[in-house]
């Protein structure tokens, strides 16, 4: 054991020796190990600080950490202060969600720690993982007991010789458990539904009425501005998602027509459903939006410009 630890220290010294003068984190990509790390050297205690997260690395020098509280529980009625966990960067939080999509939960009192964008990302991701039926990662009772024992030792201020030897033994058992369960665990990441849905486009709707109208077949069309880079829409499938990131179902484009905007008829659109009082108000808004889009292609847009009118068919409705 001592020989192996000594060999590890030598390899670490050779790998990071060139950063010995870097008291600030240096971005280092190790081609041999195919890893990215932020490496710095603490001259006071003569040790290297190696982080895979730039957030953690910069936080070490600014003495400022991020905190994200969360819970892993299906029982949302439990007091928010019970069984609350936390982590210190968003990547780590997403990993927790990915491992526990069925029961990941952010208590209301901690929502202020998150930005609107982060909350939307988490909600959309969790709802998609639930849609494809991804279950929580499971650990055996033996592993759970093992982690509790290891955690107790990790939080102990000083370890005697017996503690150190026992911790090494527990780490050995952990590695043994991991190797034994890895083959079974790989099955979790072989998901047939994701294999299908990953090829579908997303149709995010600004409210539930519009989303339900797509799935009920009431709104069976969409309109796009035609540009020189346009693809063929026919045959494309879309996952319909409402403004709360609920996945409602699948629609498929069964027909596409290219017409000039001036030839679009009032009975071809549901402008009131979209929040417009008059057809003219709807058309004026479309011209305004498509003009902005056209600027990116160095093009113009007006009533004589071409639009693509696609028709949908409902292929699948998801159970809520």
C-alpha cells in the first residue's frame, strides 16, 4: 500500500511540477489522460490544488462559494429543513438530478438561490428524463451502510492508525461493489425512448392553451419564414412542450406549402388563440418578427415575401 501511494505521489509530482510557480489556477489539459483541470500550487503547505471545475478553483482564491440546496424525496410535504442537501456548483447539481430524476426536488425556501434560467433548465431536463422513464440510480443496503461509515470517518477531525486502516478497507469494498454493479448499472443508460425522441425537434409553446391546441389537433399548423437555407419540413416530428415544461405529446409535419404572406387567409390561422384581437394585428406582428429574423441572413421581409405553411398530424399523446 505504501509503495503504491509513493508511486502515485511521484506521478503526480511529475505531472504538475511545471505549475509549481502558479499560485493562481492554471487551465491544464492532459492529453495522456484526456482530462481538463485547473491546477495551482499552495506554497504555504507545499501542495497542489487540482480542480476539474473552474468555479471551484476560482472560488478557492476568492473565498466565495456558490450554494445550491435541494432534496431527494418524493414526499414534498415533509418540512423543507429535513433531509436537505446542497452542492457548490451547477454541474454537480445537474449530476444529482441526472442520478435521481424521479425524486429530485428544490424546496420553495431555496428557490432564490437559482436563476430563472437555471430553474427552467432543471425543470425541462427532469421532465424529459421522466418522459423517457429514467429511474433513480439504486444502491444496495450494503453500499448505503458502507457510505455512512465512510462519511463518518471523512468528517472525523483526527484519524488514528486503526481509523486509517479501516477507511482503506472500506474504500476497497466500495471499489469492489462498484465493479460488481457496473455491468448491471450500464443498462440504465441504454434507453429505447431516448433513442427515438432524440431525433425529434422541440416545440416550446408560450402557454398551455396553445400547447393543448397542438395536441388536440385544434391548431394543426405552424408558419415559418422561408430563407435560402431552409430544410424540408415534411416528415419532421416535434415534442410539444407547454410553458411549464410539461411534455404533452408528438406531432408530425404531413404537408408543407410555400406561399406569399399576402396570400395567407384569415381562416388559415387562429390569431385569437395566439393573443391577437384582429387578423391585421397578427400579420403586423409577424412582419415585425420575420423582419428581425431576415436581418441575420441579409434578407428583407414584407407582404410579398414567401412563408412556409406546415400542417401537423397528432402522432402521440402522453399521459399527464
